[in-house]
C-alpha cells in the first residue's frame, strides 16, 4: 500500500502528481525544481542558486516523508545545459554527502525554464 507525501515547505505540485509517495520501505520523490515554496516562483537565476533551492525542496519533502537526504539511495538529475555540470555537482555534493547512486542527463527543456531538476529514491 502506498501513501502520498505532502509538505507546505516545498512547492505545490504543478501538475496531477504528488510531491512524493511512500511504498515498500522507500520514498520516491517527484522531480523538484527551483521553485521557492514561499513565493511560488523561480527566484534564483543561476545553476548554483537553483541547485540550492532544489536541494532545500527535496530535503523538506524527504523530512515530511520521515526520512532524510542521508538515506537517499538513488537520484536522477536533469540539466538543461551540461556546461553547468561542475557547478551543479559542487552544490549537489554538499547535500548528498552519502553519495547515492545517480544518473545525470541533459534535458532539452525543463518545466518553467529552470536549469535543473532532481528526483530521489530514499529509504524510510
């Protein structure tokens, strides 16, 4: 049986999906982008600022699910421009210190014109 996860400390879903779902001892987050949950807007315009916001959003969703970034086992990362890879990695590495498995791919376009999106699978 699965359970939907919701927190007001992360952006509302911008479509027909949940912020995350708990199932079978794991939590699966939806992709998070750099929307500031207080304003509902993309405030940061740099890859560094957007990655910081993404990680804060993911942390809030994982906390609401009863877990944390330290329990992440897999992430999938999408970048609008692979030229941002090094800066993205620098910020990402400060948050995902447990070094989960990861895929990172270039995406032609991301929602709301953001520079990155990240989804996480974590243990509960």
